[in-house]
């Protein structure tokens, strides 16, 4: 008999099943929340983590090393693969970067294998050169220059580039090799090569090298080329180089852009770049002033003058002179009047400097007179007051002349760390000497023309001039031998070279020779041997007076490698003045020394 389930029970059963289907997932989720999650694996310690990375690196290193070894085995006579293998190993020998513990030993073995199998191969030699630095690299690379004449172009280029880097701060040798590398297509060497050629007076070649080179492929390289172009005589070279990268969208430092634009005469471009520049560095202050002055924006130029701090005084006085040169009426603004007052104080201090020497000499002279040891003056009518005046003239006249003739040079003269431009230096020397001599005319009249230029009796001792000149030449030879392996260039030697080069370009070599070998010696001999030595010899013994003036003469020239040479020149000139009782022979010796230096510098400068 079939059993029938009541409909009410079926309804209840269906409802119960639906309830279970809805509640079961929620319950499972709730249970999962209530039950604690399975514990995750513990993190490794720092040492363990580093070790795991190192193990992975070593495994990758060994796998690739095996691939290089297989390639070398397949081509055992190909040194290029062997060199590539050594270079790969070399990448993992630096402990500061990707380092593998076994890599140094692998590299040593690899290098020995290279030198044993291919000792004369160019690629092997260049790899050996990469392992050396400084003097060792210079010595090693220099041994291969003759053999390199037969190398492929790319390998010769690499040799020159490596030698250029090895010479470091030696601008001449590093620059010469950079030129050779750049001529062979090394674009990274172009900035250094351009600077070297410009410094050697080969501006046309430098500009051609820069112009013909392919454009730089990075902002850094482009900036370096622009900075190098700033040293070329062509004021538009740097701006032209900057314009090559307009489409490249390189981000070049605003300072570099401003320099190029200013030098190229695009003032609006310079001011736009400076508006984007941040900071208040001395360089930015200088550029902002130059841009304002070029735009004839005098209020902005005056606002850029800052005399705060000792380092700012020289720059402030230079800017003061430039503003006055362009707009004299700006002198009556408050800030310029303050700078003018500071400038007068500087001149006053410089005019008082001779007292540091002359006051002690005065009191020493008093002691000698009290003890009954009078001295015989070298020249009548010259004393310490005249010596003080001469010291003030030689100290202050260059600044006063620069204020009128070459205001751009004021900072260089006050700072003593740089030189005026070549053309400015020539006119400064000329007008400084003429104005100085003019201010010394009253004292020169006290000495007398025959005592200055010498009479017949004084010139009978011409052989003493030749003897003294021979001593100077011998001393110069000895000093050159002593310093033969050192860079002895100083601000003084650079000034002489700049004066010769600038004079030859602006007034010609004969006129430059007259300036350096005649006018300057007359001026300096009148000051040092005529007035300073003459004034001090009235109060102390001639020997001490001669030593003091010669020492001061050497110090003023600020050339430490040749200090003894300037000291000897001062002593010998003083001795000639004493023997002849005139300045003629000492002027002749000084002039001969300067003439020889001028000729040597002219030949060196081409």
C-alpha cells in the first residue's frame, strides 16, 4: 500500500532544506573566522636573506662564466672572446657593487692567461691598461704608443682616451691625448679636447672639432660641450652649441644656459634662464648682475651688488666700477655710495701697507744714529717719505687705472686668484706703468736723469750687466731642472703668457716687447731700486736695504717656484745700482731678463 506524505510535512521539509542551504556557507565562514589561520612561514634574518641573494648571484655568475668558457673553447684563437670573459669577471671584483667572492682570483688567472697567450694583442694591452691608474697607467700606456700606430682606429682611439684620463689634472698632457682621441671619433673627449685647443691658441681647430662632431646624446654631454665652447674666442660658439639641442629637450642647468646666452648676446634668453634658477650662489649673483647690466636695467644691476662678507667686497667693487662706466649718475644712489666708501677704505689700507716695512726701518735708523753709525744714502734727495709714496703708487695705481680703463678686471686685481682678459691686461699694464711713472716724476727729479739712466762712467761697467745676466740664466736653468717633473705654472707665469699673447694680438709683438722689456723695467727699477732701496739706505746699511727690497720684489711677483730667481734679480739690480750709482745698468739687466722671457713665451705660444 502506497504511503502518502502529507502536504504539510512536504512543505516543512522543503523549507528546512532551503534553510540549511542558506545557513551552511555563513556558518563555514564564521567558523573560518573563529578558527585561527594557519601560521605563515617565518621571515629570514637579514644575513639569511643576503646569503640567498648572494647564492643566486654566484649561481648566475658561474652559469655565465661557463658560457664564456664554452665560447672560448669553440674559438681558442680569438683573443676578443678571452678579453670579453676577463671583462665580465672584472665586473664582480668591486666589493662596493656586484661582488662575487671568487671573482678576484678568477680575474687574476684570466689576466695571466691573456698575457701569456696574446702579449702583444691591442685588446689585451688595453685591458691591462684598464687595471692601472695614475702614473702607473701613464707609464704602461706610454710604452705602447709606437706599436699603436699599427692598431685599428677604434683601439688607438681607446688608448688615447685612457691616457687622457690617466693624466688627471695635468691639463696639457690630458688635453693633448683628448684631442687625438676626439680626432679619431671619441665624442666623450670633445669637451676636454676643445678646452685644450682653445688654451693652446688653436681656436679655429677647436671650433671646427666642436662644429663637425655629431650632437651629444645626453644632457650631461651636451652641457660639457657648451661649457667648453664658452672658452672659445667666438662669443657665439656656446650659444650655437646650445641651439643644437633645442629639439632634443635636454634639461641643461640654467646657469650653463645663462652663460651661453649672455656670451652670445641673447640677453632675453639669459634672463629667462636665470629666472628659473634657484639659489643665491656667488655665480648666480654674478650672472644676474651681468644680465641686468647687458639689458641696461640699472636698478636691477645695483640691486645685485652685495658687499656682505669679505668675499663679496672684490665682486662688489667690480660691479660698482661697471655700473659707473655705463651710468655715472648712479653713483649718487645709496648702495653705490656705500661701495665707493668701501673702495676708498681699500685704497687707504693698501697705501698704508708700506708702513709695515718702512716704520721699522725708520726706528732702526734712529738706533744707528744714536750709536754713531751713520749710513751713506744711495741717492740724494730720496728718503722714507718718498719710499712710502712709491709703495702707495705701485699698490693703488693698478686699481685706479682699472676703474677707468678696464672695470671688468677689478675683481681679478682685488681677489688675486684670476687674471684680467688678455686685451685688458695689456692696456692695464701700459696705462698703469705710464700713470705710475707720471706720479713718480717729482721724486725722479730729485734723483736726476743721469742717476736714473746712467752717465758715461756708469756704462763703463757694462760687463757687470752681462755677468749678472749670465748668473740669472744659469739660476733659471738650475731651477728648471729641479722642477722638470712638476707643473710650475703660477698666476705670474700665466699673466706673462697672457700679456705676450694679448699684446701680440692687439698691438703687435714689437710694441709688446717695448712694453715688457723697456717701460715695465723702468717703472719697477725706479720704484724698487731707485726709491725704496734709496730711501731705506739712508737709514740702514746698504746690505740690509738691498735684501729687504729684493725680498719684497720677489714677494710681489707671487711666483713661488721661481722665488729665488726674482730674489736674485732684485739683489743683482741693487748691486748694479750701488756700483754704478745709477739705475741704468739695473734697468738694462731687468730689461734683458724680461726680453728673454717675452721671446720664450712668444715662441711657446706659437
